[in-house]
């Protein structure tokens, strides 16, 4: 019994390991599918799953970011200010000038007014295009004003427009930066761009940078591209470049991407995805401390009283549209309607705080899946109660969700949620199934121990007594016959004395197997005791029982029984037969009557069927 218990424990452990490996293999194959691309760089298989799994995982990121803002009250840097061209500003400018866009002279007044306070930078999230109604004289003052300062940044947009619509132009060399990329990061390339005023692009003082963004499949903007490619050269992002200039204290023109996909900006490392994107860590919405309506500063700039409500000394001033009518509205993790200029300011904040999000890679994801599956499998497999296992698994799942949140809040680490949760559910179900199958196997094993004779593998004496009574009750209920055969090996004591008990046991097993093969599938072949065996014959009359007993007797007599691998010995049996209702009305009498038939056969020469 101890050996059997040890085998059962090893079986449980083996099943547990197989379960972990099976779920892990499924998860690995799934992750492989999600990351596999064909020769054209596309992933048709990924597209099948991405609508759910990638979008669902992104949604968990959004929830974590939203909760983090509430829990941590994460606010933008107070030195970052956004001048909003909001609905009130647009209305005020339309009332004054009667058109939108308003004359660029308003930016001249604004820039001169802000520059008096010596700000860190003025960053325009606006496109200053050359339009048919503008002329050099119209823009002259505007261009002269912007180009005389060395802390002005303006944006240019790269896009995928066809050359038939807009012919790509060559950009000035001074706009590009150098990238030393030793990793597998593939920086996104754009085939076209919409040029702004040439004088701004040519100016040595003005930094012209990219405003291009790329949303996820669900339309939400979670990442920015620190640099993009255009005509084989690299151009930095509007919110990224001034931040990198600030923390390196110079106009950095070269960036290094290491083998771990980290972009080095001075002593700061910005983690990138394989597509060259940086995942933003979002802040609470810009409030009155960080955002000012554009028209208020413009009014102060045109006011001759000299009264100032705002001081921009050492501030980083972003200027951009927040009015919904001007269409620069994004959907981001923390807010469905988020102005593009806020995205630029958030990027700058991430650089100042060294606060970008790290997302785990496939190796780490697989390790997490292994750990999750192992824990859940262990909980279920080694729990004595299904209720305890269920509650423990639920608590573990909740604990994992808390861990995923706090790793992002404390360490800026995005660990997966969707696949591990699915792995928890799958491992729980499969573990329960495996445990149920093992319990069934154990029940069958225990049942076999209780009903099967260990030596002959026939039903034991207890099973014989219960079955005989049961079959007799059935026969009485349905007015049927039931017969019993009891047999004994002839001269078995002498055989044991001659060849030994181990050989006797081997012969006993062979006789038992002969009885099972010769009997019908509906019969119950049992070990009665010692060398005696019995066969219960349901719904069988006396004549048919006699014929079956004769056949069994002959089969044993004709069979050579091995006493060694090469030597055989003849074995015969004597049998007694009884039948209900002819011979007896209860199990005891039926056994007694068959036993008398057995003695009759022995007294009359053995190797025959006796009937009393």
C-alpha cells in the first residue's frame, strides 16, 4: 500500500508538470503567432488576434494609468506652461480679425512679450505654412521675430501622402539628427512631409521638429516616436527635442540606441519598442497652474499699462490649439479628448522626470506565464477542497492585478495582464480537470483493491458474496434462473509440495486466466478461497450451466501450464454446479449445493463436472 501511495504522489507531480508545460506551450505558441511576420513584414495571423488581445492589453494599460493619476495625483511639471488656443481665443480672434487663421502678427507680439521674461523655450505646436494669400512682406516681421531668438521650436508634419498629391522636398541638413542604432529597433519612415515657411526651416536659431504621431489599433495614442525617418535621415519629435536639449544642456544632434532598445539622452535612458516608439507615462490634465488661454496673454502683450499676471522666467511654453473645432484632438489613455499640444507637453514632462514606461519583452512574459501557471496549478492540485482552491485562485488573480498596477506606478513597468489572467483561468480549469481525472483513477484503483484478488486478478470473496446475492435478487424479481459453478484444482497441495508455492501461485494465476477466457463476458469469475474459484452465471439455466462447466473443465485439461519458462505440467480441475430455482432459494443453499457437486466430482475420479 505504501508503494502504491508513493506511485500516486509521483503521478500527481507528473500530471502537474505536464499541465504547466501544456499551458506554457499554448501560451508560447500564441505569443509566437503574435510576434511572427511574413516576408513582407506583415502579420496576417496577428491581425486575427490583435483585435481582442492587443486592444484588451492596451485597455488594461489605460485603466492603470487612470487609476494611477487619481491615486498618485500625478501632476505636470509646474515649469511647463501651455498657452491654449481654445474656443474663447478663437472667438476673440474672429471678432477682432474676422478670419482664422489670424494674422501672424499676433505671434510677433506674443513672442516678444514672453521673451522679456527669458523663458527656457517657446514651442509652437502649430504649422506655419506658406499660403497663397501670404507674401514675404506679410511674413517678414513674423520670420524676423522668431529667427532672432535661439529658444524657439516649430513643428513640421511628416505623412504618407502620395507624390502625385505633393512632391517630397529636401529638408535643410541642420534639421536632421544622427542616430547610432545598434539594436533591432526599426524607426518609422515617412515618404512625404508638408513644408512650412522656408525661412523658418533655414534659420540656424529655430529648431524645426516633427509633430507626427502614430495611434494604436484602437485609435488611442499611447506612444510617441522620438525620431522619425524621412529620405534616409532622422528628425526628432516636437516634445522630445526641447526636453533632450534641456537635460543635456546643449542642442544634442546625435542619439544612441543600445542593444536593449534604450535611447540614450545624456544620462537618461528612454525605452523604445521594436517600432521605435516610446510609451508615455500620463499626467493629470493641465489645470490653471499649467494652462493659460492664449487670448489673455495676447491682451497683456497689447496692453500699454505694463501690468503682468504671468511670469514666464525659466518656463517652457507650449503654444497650440485646444479648441475642438480646430481638429487637433487625440484620444489618450486618461481622456477621450486630449489636445495634441498636451501630448507634446506630456512628452517633455516624461523626459524631465525620466518617466517613460518600460514594457516587458516576450522572454519576461513567458516567465510570468510559467510562474502564474505553476502557482495556480499548485494551488489546485495540492488543495484538499475545491472551494479553497477556487477562492485561493481568485485571490491570487486579484493579487496579480494589484502587482501589475503597482509595478507600473512605482517602477514604470508594464507587465502583461490579459494573457496571465487567461492563463490563470485556463490553468485553474485544466488543474481541476486533471485532479478530477486523478481522483477518478484513484477511486478506480481503490475500488480495484477492494474487489479484485491481488494474486489471480479475479473478483475476491467479498465481491463474490455481494454479487451472488444481487444476482439472486434479480432472478427472483424477473423470474429468471441463475447458476453457480465452484471449481477446485486437483491435487493442488501435492503440486505445491512438489514444485513449491511460488510455482503453485503461477499455476493458480494461469488457471484463473483460463477461466476468464473460457467464460462469457456476462459471467462473474471469482476466487472463492485457496485454490477454489467460482463463476456466477446470470440468467442461466442448469443445462446451459452444465455445458459451460464441461467446456471449462476441458479447456483447463487441454492447456499446458508452464512451471518454468520451458517446462509444463498437466493441470485438471473438478467442478460443481447448482442452479436457482431448481436446487436452492438463497445464496447459502446455492453455494452448498454447488459445493456438494464439487465433492461428488472429486470422489468419482476428478477432472469432471459433478452435480449433486
